[in-house]
């Protein structure tokens, strides 16, 4: 437990910050969830793209959340749970992850899906589709942040694995950027 909000806890063996390790765990879980559910999301918008390029774009959304919003959420929930019993912390982390990633899915992912579906099919997601998308994202956010809290300290000591998973996430997100640029440039022409 940090002595103040400016203190960064590190694993004593590798020096890897525990919050970074937690974020890598969350990013990995969210990326795997994005790949697993990409077919579900694609069917919501009428299969307007091929599955593999679409999966890369969905992973981009997950990785962007993890490294843009994720650190702030981890810092907030850590501050919130400083005096909480250890056995309840994973649940608190999970709730914050569910709220954050659910809102991200509702706003960002639904916007991405509508930006592809509307020009191609002339329709946008229904309220039921947006609710299903939000619940799906909230479930993955809960799981990711609960696992991040439960295993973050132990994972921080496995520097090679952590760096390897981080590199995989970055590469998949970069490919998602390339695919997204190609899709949207094709829509613009």
C-alpha cells in the first residue's frame, strides 16, 4: 500500500510498477475479449467488413481504453480502496472497470460501429443493440479489472511476460489503426 498518492509501488525484484502490470493484465483481458466478441459486434452492423480487419479495429478500441483511460481508473480505484479490506478490493476494482469500460463501449464503440454502418447500410444501432454492447463491455471491464487487482502484484515480477504482452497489444493496436485508416479512406472515396 502506498504511503501517499504520489508514491509508485514497484516490484522489488524487477522494478516494474504494479499499476503498469495491472494495466497490462487489463489490456490483455480486454484484447482477448475484443477478439472473442468481434463477430458478435460485426453481426450487429450487418457484416459490413471482413472479420479479421474488424477484430483488429475492435482490439484498437480496447487497447486505447486501457492506456488512455485505464491508468486514471486504476489510480482512482486504488485511492478509493486504500483502507478497504484486501478481500473486497478485487470486487471494487471490477465495479470501477465495469463502469468505465461499459461507458467507453457505449460511447466509443457504438460511434465506431455507427460510422461504418450508416454510410454502408443507411442504418444505425438500435437502442437494444447499444444496451447489449454496453452490457458486454461492462462484463469484460469487470473481469479485466478484477483480475488486474488480484494478480497485478505477482505479475509485476514477471517482467519478460509483461513486456511481451504489452508489445503484442501495441502491435495489434497499430494494425488496427492501419486497417481503420484503410476502411475509412475507402468510405470517403
